[in-house]
């Protein structure tokens, strides 16, 4: 059930929920019921880690958060007794699950570490030569020689640059004194020579006819299998050192002349920017769900999930808070909602609806679009009978997955009123989203948003204002809300419309 590509931090995932006295105590009890409902699903799916996390959340909510509510003392005794019994059962199950969960987390984290190391080692050990778009593995002999490559060939080293040059220079003899003196900036006689002033009695003559015939370089020829171009033949009786020595004793003038036409050697210590070979292309799976993009439904840009996590992972790779589960929405749901809202939209009145759905295999699915009784203006929309919404959700065992509303005359954004409205949804369920439909916005017709956490959630929790008002940015300098990139438009999801108006 869990991905092996992330480490698990149980304590962070089961974070404590701070009490907000502006939200009714009954609402917190509904949060507790929803947590137990998720726990039942994870238990049936034998997902012990998420079951353990849900039980921890329930225990923290009923023992730390709810008793701190100002209305807890005046609440019904039967309700207190009911949740105390559920708390005892949760604590008992937590003790039973603890050894299994600890062992499972150790295995998953070990697998995460192994896979991370394997990926790094495979990236480091992968040495290949790219020749006109064809990838060819470097043979052992080529690795020992440390071949530089030509203009169309790149060599990825498996060790740092210094180690490579050190290994390449182990078998090279130190050049003789006379060789070094010929290449010295002090002249042929080196330190023992006498300085000579520049002579002006000699001119430089350039050829009148320049030969523009292209020069063929041996290094650009097709190399043989597991062999490099210009490989030194060791079958002769002369040792390799003599070849190196003769190379180092070449006249400096000839060396300068050869550098004019010689192409710049390309030694790549990073990933080449050329297009990958066909067999290296990672293909996306073919299932129909498409990652939702708030700019446009048909825009298929892939985005990272970390853009809409409850808290971003730290540099150590450990998730310090939960990442929302995937949320799948039917591709036709927004269109259906706009048809239901058309009469209000034509009169410049907002329309709102409630999203509800199910949980399966760690994925939420919006399976119901509830249109409640509501009062609307051109800038606001308020439900009038929330009990009916709760009754529908309880009767069909649905999770509250967010809400959707129109901006008939405004652009696609979250107003301050929208932020306070969505705050209650996201407290109920971290995966809850707010969908804004803006038919007159020429830039984007819809947006799928969430409050950032902990930044945006903290700002709204501490804000005591009502109506339209500005908000200060979160202490971390980020945004109060953000676009969701872990919501999938899924054509296979079926949903029903429940119009309570």
C-alpha cells in the first residue's frame, strides 16, 4: 500500500490538531468519526501503517484537542462516554499494532535507503559513449585509458575529476628537464637562460592562398566495439613511456599550430543535454487519469506532488508531515456543475456545491456532487441547511472532499471569504480542495486550490476578521493558498448529482 520511495515519519503524520473555538464542538466530533471511518477502510485493506496513523490521530483528537474546546464541559455526557470508549479501543489496538508497524517501517525505510543508494550508484557507474545519437557501452580497456572523446562523444566518469586525472597519470613518466625547459615561459634554457628583448627586425608572413579543405580527424571515425579511436598499440617493443615522452618533446610552435584547428575536447562530468536514446525514454503509464492542471484541463504538464503537500519534505528526505493522498475527480463533473449553476450565472449570482466521495487503496474519489440549499449574491454564496448535507454524507458513508463554487463576474482566485470557508473543509480532511469556476476569466476558467500548511492554515486560524479583508503572508514568506497538482481528472470515475434545493 505504501510507496518505497519515501521515508515514513509516524509522529509527524499523526500531528496534533490545534483547537479553534470558532468551529463548533460537533464539527470536531465529525472529524473524529471521519478518522475512524478511514481507519476501518485501512484495516479492511490490511494497511497497518495508515491504520496506525489514523488511530494515533483519533487518540490525539479525542484526548488533546476536543477536551480543550470551550464547549466541551457543556457537551452531552453520552457523547463523551461514547468517544472515551472508542479511545480505549484505539489505544489497545495501537499497542497490538506497534511491533508490526515498527518492523514494517524499518523494512520500508531500509528499502528506501537501498533504492536511493542504487539510483545514485547506477547514475555514477553508468559510463557510455554517445556517437551520433547511438549509445555504446565503454569497454574495460577504454575505462583504463580514460578516453577523452571527440566533439560528438561524451564520457561520464564514475569517480570525481581529481581521482580520474590521478589514475590517468599514474603510469606516465616524469618529463625530462630539457623537455620542460623547451616549454617554459622563460625560454628554451629555462632558469639558466638570459633574458632577450623582443626583436623587431623580423616580420610575420601569412600565406596568400588559404586552403579551406575540411580536415578529417581520426578521432571522429567510428570506433570499434569496446575499442577507442586512436588506441595505442602496445605490441611494439618500444614502451609506452617513450610515446608519451616524444609527445611531450614536440616543438611548442607546432603544438600551438595544432591547437588552432583541433576541436575543443568535450569531457562531460554531468548529464549530457542531448536527447536520450529510445531505449532510455521513460514512458508514462497509459491509464486514463490525467493530472489536473489549474490553468487548463487539456494542459498535460506534469507537476510534482510536493507542490501541494501539507508540509514539504526536509533536506534529509524524511517526510515531516503527511502528504495528501491522491484525489480523483470525474472529467465531466465541472461541466455538470456549470449546467446546474447556469441560471444563477446568467444573473451574476454565485453557486456552490459540496464534493463528497470514497476512499480506496489510499486514493480518494469524488463520487457525489451535492447542491445544498443556499443564499447567493454576486460575490458570496452561503449554505442554509448544513444538516441535510451531513445526513446525505452519513447515509451514503461519504467523506467530505471539498467544495466547488462559481465566480460569475470575477477572475479565478480565492477571496478572503473563500479562504475562511475552505479552512473548515481542510480541517475536516487535509485532502479537501476548493474548486473555483470562473467562466468570464480569459486566463483560466477554473482553479483547484488548497490552503498551504502550516503557513496558510495558521494565518486563517489566527484571523478573527469577517467579510472581505486582506491577510498578511505566512511567517515563512510563502503563499496562503496554492494550486493543487495531486488532483487527477479521471474519466472512469462515476458520480451522482444530489440537488437539495
